[in-house]
């Protein structure tokens, strides 16, 4: 049992039951796709062949497609298409447009992609409004070229230089915009290679990703050089237990965060989407208590928080209602404020007063319960 944490004044502070965040007794949650296909182009890449070998070693057959176009995922109904697509993994070469990196404020200077799509079933999934077509998970075979292409972007970007909370992170690269890395790592090995790539990079750079899975065993002991910040995406129990199908439980995610922090990784919390459920102060308070227990006694803890409130667009609402027709997720335009995002796109966010209350509460309670935690942004 770790020693009771002490405040700066030496006074004992509240302790929490660490059993809630102890390393899970059961194995980490791992996705087994029902169908794995590979395009002819994927066979031309060493990493593509590595992924195929991994998948076959797990006893899953890899189906070689006749052309570089993905076929056979449409069902008779939208529901059937959704179910088929969500159970399919395609090993493909990344589209050329993805190789030109885009800025991704406020999360990082640049985003790059090692995969697109996710096997989990979150009822608010942000991919719903961003990706088109059936939600197949595509993993990229041209990993070596993708990683080599990042060098041109180091030293450029605007995030680090203008945000005090970032301290000395260098140029930041976000690798989880369109996927969940730890949902796929056992099948691809891609993010592990990315950690090693950044660990050996002789420049001030940081790899970042966020996840709702807990499969971190293969990252412990890697030569990460403190250049990868893994954030665990967490939420209060009414949201995480009812709306995040197919993900690891929050206690398991926090146990994973602890393991990484003990291995010297900078870590973080992505609290998203923050939803104003009834009694939200109480529920998010319990979540923060779990985090306090998870990081208790970690030497040299480097913990950040990114706070993202729930929002939706007309397009994402329509897709999500198609995927999850019985969802209890509140997406009521009348009770929201209408905002115009980039290129004039409409989004619905909480009204100013709710935002003010949520923000004030999170900033106060994080400072009180997790004084060393740096809040990177609120949105
Ligand atoms: Fe979407 Fe993330 Fe949930 Fe996957 S884990 S379904 S990407 S919200």
C-alpha cells in the first residue's frame, strides 16, 4: 500500500481506495475483428506485411483484395452496414492527402494518422461527423514513410510557443485524431514503433495520443525518452458506463495511466466529452477522486488535463442517430447555443451560463485535488 499522500504543508490529505485503480486482474481489452482484408498495395510495404503476420499469428485469416478498393461491407440496411463495417479491419496504404499534415489546435501543432476508424461504440463518437462512409477501421501499411515524413514539420507550429502550460514540449504531433491507438496496437504494433521513433529523434518533439483502452503492457520499458504523452480519455460513470460501448472501463484506463506514469511517460487526462448530466458535480467529483488515487505516489508525475465539452453538428447528430437510434445522449438544439465553426459550419454547444459553471467547477476542483496537473485547454 503506498504511503498516504501529503500536501505541501506536510498535512495528510484524503486517501482513496487504490483497489479501484490497481492493475486489472483480467487481460487488457483487445478487439478481435471478424474480417481482415488487405489491399494489393499494402503488400508492398514492410509494415503492411508485419501487420498481416501479427493478425495471422492471432489466428485471423487475412483476405487479399483484388484491387485497392474496399468492397463487401455494405449490408441490406444501415444497421447491417454499420455492424459489418465496425467488425472489419482493412490494411491499406494511407491516402496521399493524409501525408500533408494539418495543424490541429488546441491539441497539438500537427496531426498525423496511422489509422482511421475505431472498433468501439461510443454514442457521441466524434468520428461520426468527420469520416464518411461505413465505419471500417483502416490501418496504414506505409508506417515507415509516414514517420519519415514528420521530420519536415519539426520546429514549425504555433502551439508550444504561445501556451505557457505546454512548457518544453517542443513541436507536438497528435496521432489519434481519427482512431483509438490502444484499440488497435495489438494488431498493428504501429504506435509502439512511433514511440521508439520519437524516443530516438534528436529534436524537441512530442508524440501525443489519447485512448479509451488499457492495453499498455507493450509500451512499458520502451525507450520513449519522455517524448510521448499518452492521455487517457475518461468520463464520469453515467457517461462511461452507458455510452462508451466496447471500451475499457475507467478504472482499467486509470490503472493503465498509472503504469505508464510509473514508467516515466508524461501522461494526461482527456476529459471528454464533458456532459452536464444531472448531479454532474458529484459524478465528476468521483471521477477526479479516482484520478487522485491512480496517480498517488508516482515519482516525478507529469500530468496534464484537456477539457472538452460536448458538442454536436447537424451532420454528426444525424449519423449518430442512425448508428444508435435508442441513444439517451441529449442532442437537443433548443437547449444549446448555436456557434459557427471553421468555414461557417454550425455546431451546438452548451449555453454560456452552463459553460461558465462547468469551467469554473473543473478549474477549481482540478487545482484543489490534483495541484500538479496542468490544464492545457478548455473548449
Ligand atoms: Fe469514437 Fe473514440 Fe469511442 Fe472509438 S473510442 S468509438 S473513436 S469516441
